[in-house]
C-alpha cells in the first residue's frame, strides 16, 4: 500500500462503527436542507412581486440569483473540500446560508432580499462536500449508498420545499415561508457542527484564485443568458456578444487549468471517457429533466380560460411534486442494490429512457390531474435512479481526495443543464403564444415534450455508448494512463 493510499483510507474502523449511525443522516439532512432552501424561490415569485411591488421578471431573480451563486461557489467549495480544512469550509458556508436566511426574513428592501437569496444559494455547493465526507469516513459499500442518496435528495429537495413554502406563504405570508429556510439551515449548521469530522491527514488544496474568477465570469454569463430569455428576442446582438464572451472565458479557464499545478478542477481527469461521458449525459439529461418539471408545474397552474390546464393554486400545484419526491427517493434507495447487478452507465441509460417515458406520457395524456401526477411520478423515478447512479460512474475513476472537486464539476454541469432546460421550455412556450394572449397554445406543450423525448433519447444513447467503452472493473492497478484509480491522486499531495 502506498502512502497516498493509506491517507485515503480511514485511520480507524472503530470510530466509523460508532459514528456512522449519526454521520449518515447528518450528511443527508444537510444536503436536503441546502437543496430545499435553494429552491424556495420557485413558488414565491408572485408573492415577492406583490409584497415588494416589483415586476415578475425582477421577482424571478430571487430564484435565479440563488442558482447563479450556487454554480459559481460550487467549484471553489469543491477544491476547498479536497483539503485539510473541509470541516471549517462546511461550517463557514452554512453560517453564510444562515445569514442569508436572516436577510430574507428581516423587513428590508428588495435588494437585501436578493443578497440574502444569493447567500443561501452558496449552500448548494455543499452537496459535493457531503459526498467527500461520506467517501472518506464510511465503509465502502455504505459510503457508496450514502453518496447515491445524497445525490438524490439534492434533486428531490425541490419537491419537498415547493409545497411547504407555498403553504406557509398562503397562510403566513412571504416572511413565514422564508422563515422556514432560516430555521432548517440553522438546524443544519448545528447538525454539521456536531457530526462532521475533520478531513483525513495528508490532504492539501490550493485555490487558483485567478482561475476561479475566470470560471465564475463564464458561468455567470452562461446562466444569465439561459435565464434571460427576453434578451434573445429583444436584444439579439447583445445576447450573441455575451455568449461569445462566455465561450472565450471558459476556453481561457480550460487552458489555464491544464497549465497550472493547482487546478480548481482536474480537467485531465474530466477528459477521461467515463467522466466526460457521465457529464455529457448529466448536461443533456438535466436539460430534459428540468424541462419536464417546468412544463408540468406550469401546465397545472394554467387557468381553465386558456382552454386547457387546471387553474391550481401555488400550494396545490406544489402537491403535484409529491410523486416526484416520493418515487425519486424510492429509486434512489433501490439503485445501489441494482448497481450491484447492472453497470452504472446502463442504469443511466435506463433512467433516461424512463424519463423519456414521462415525456411521452405528458405529451399524450394530460386531460386530468391524475395523468399529471403519473407523469410526475415517472419523472421522479427516472431522475432518482439517474442521480443515484451518476456519482458511482464518476467516482469509479476518481481518487478519494478528489471526490468533492469531481462531483462539484458535475453539479455545475447539472446547473447549466437545468438552466438550459428551463430556457428551452420558456422559448418554446413563448413561440407558441399567439400575439395578444397570455398563455401559449396547448400544442406548444406537446412540442416542448417532443423536444424532451429527443433529449432523453440522446442521453440514453450516451449511457449505452459509455457502457460499451467502460472496462468491467477499475482499480488502482488498472486505471487508464493519466487517470488515477480509487485511492490514487492525479497529482502529488503535500
């Protein structure tokens, strides 16, 4: 055993047995909380607009800014999480989220609400760090199952937070809904303080500040362009200019990452076929998954006067997400068991096909709420299994010391994919809205669903291609050249 492999193994099995029972629920709880808080803006946009007397477009930034700050903070937190100060990074980040929650509750102007939501969004970067803790401090099988569950709850958290926030907003007002976020993040901070152990000895992590700033600029532009759909229709030249600037920034960042000795993300490892294929599947699949989630919730709230839809209130529409969360959780619990019998990329392909089935169901049957619930359940099961399988595919060729960094990159890819899916849905529905009308034609939803079917077909083929190229077993002695196997670092750890 090499010294680096020894560093990547737990120093003692006795503490693991005594502490794992509390560590697992703590990790899952923190991941669920940050995901739920990050999604709080979704059902509260209308309430924000009326309470602060701002436009709906301005109110939408209470969600967008959280996603932006989360995507920007995630790579930095992932690199810090690979070092010796991971516990401090987690606690400081949660403290920032708690402070942001306080700003959303206090009677302050709208600008301070946006600042608070941005601070809450930083917590979205903690998911990858929770995975790193699980991989370092839990036995292999339990660690893999916990990582899969963390990945699942980071997605189904939206289904938990949406109806709760909508209910509190309906009966207690906007501040009560945001108060939920403050309460649960304060509990998460205490939980992390009591349960999260220190990182194993021998780790080091240097943050490439210049690279982080360039990546942040590129991601901000990408997500801004995905969220500001009206910019493409009203100011096309500006949108194209910003898109070119985003591409240039990301290219500059990639070149700098390949040259530096302390990269923010190990781009060489990302180029490995297994990791690259998984991230491509996450990007395309994430776009499709979020597209269907957006279509169903929007369709459910469309008033009957549009000729379709069910005119559900925000709270009742939030209840439509319950099958998504429940079946997503069930799939996440089943996937580690299935993973022992079926290779991870094949699970990705099968999960994408299931989500594609949800699109087909929505495209052909949406005449009553029960059919929407069925489509949402199918989506949840597919998303749950997809999310649970994804970490295993990536971490099979990633050393333990790089867990947080590798999964943080996957989260960024997922965030961009989600934003793209939301933007595509908005553009298709906008194109299907006749002049002078508020709501699109019913056929526009069918068109958007067919686009989603195509996206999931591409994801399914990517999973199958990845399964064909992937070797049957990956271990430290057979890892591909230039890519570390489990327990080996891609660069010298000081």
